[in-house]
């Protein structure tokens, strides 16, 4: 993929996305994770210290090896067993209903066939499972959204496949997942073009079960 995509870009992303504002949002998003978890788009493992004690194990998938020694060190100090797989999210080699939670943070912007990946995420969720997401995407402000459309081809190159203008909530719904919690906000100290955030929880559309008072499956 070249030195920029293989080394420089992963280093820049790891440096920028381990800042305190990003870590705060990771902790908030992951607070409801539990049981056996699948994380798609594991990246450099920045989510690891933010998983709660209710998580028994983590399976992490990522299409490329990035900053290998740094990632290995983070896995070695993780509070739960971690199994790492180098593969794409569009074709997961796991049986139906394998995981209690599927997690995606700053990943859905980049996956080439997003609909396939989201359907795979729903397929491997257990009944009562949660799809937990924290993503940037298309702004509700049409002026900002137009600029996201204009600049997206450039972002796609320099961001190694990252898209500025995906409507994350619509993509999730189109894949057959039902959003049960959605927070829209602007990421502090990040330009609006890349800082329009979607944070929430979804479940498989066909699942119908009683909810708790917080709106999540009980």
C-alpha cells in the first residue's frame, strides 16, 4: 500500500486519536459493552482500556497490520483476553449469533462495502445483543454537508479510504439494524467537516423484546 498508508497514516491517526477528548468519547460509547465482544476496525487498539469489566473476551478484526509492536503491547496489558484477526468486516468467519456485542468506533467511514459489513455484524449478534457505534459522518447542516461532498474525494485519498459524508444512522438502518439510542454531537476541537458525530446502540431489526428504562434491551 506504500509507506504513507502502511506507516505514516497509522502513526498520525494513533497520535491524534489518543487525545483526551477522543478517549472520553470512547469510554462513554463502550460503557454498555458486555460479554463476548467483536470489534470491527480494531486499528491500533485504542479502545482496549475503555472496555468495562462486564466484557469477558474481545475478538478484534482489522484488514491490515498497523504499528505491530505498539498494538502487541496494548493487547498484552488488556483487561480481558484478546484474539486478533487480520480480515475484512464484509466477510466474517464466525457463526450466527456468536457475540453479545459488536463494536465499531471511527470505522464505518472507511469500510468499502459498508452494507455488507453491517449485515455481517447483525448476523453474528446473539439475540439481545448490541451493536455499539461511535462514528463521524454527514452533517445535518446542509452548508457543511455540501463541503463534505466537495472534499470527500480528496479525503478519500489522504484518509486512506475515509469518507466524510456517510449518513451513519441511515447506513445502519438500511442494513437491517434498529437504532435504539442515537446521540448527535460535534467533537470538541475537531473541524466540523470531520467532527460531526454519531454515537449509539442498535439491535437486529427482527429482535422484539422488553426494554429497560434506558431504552436498551434488558
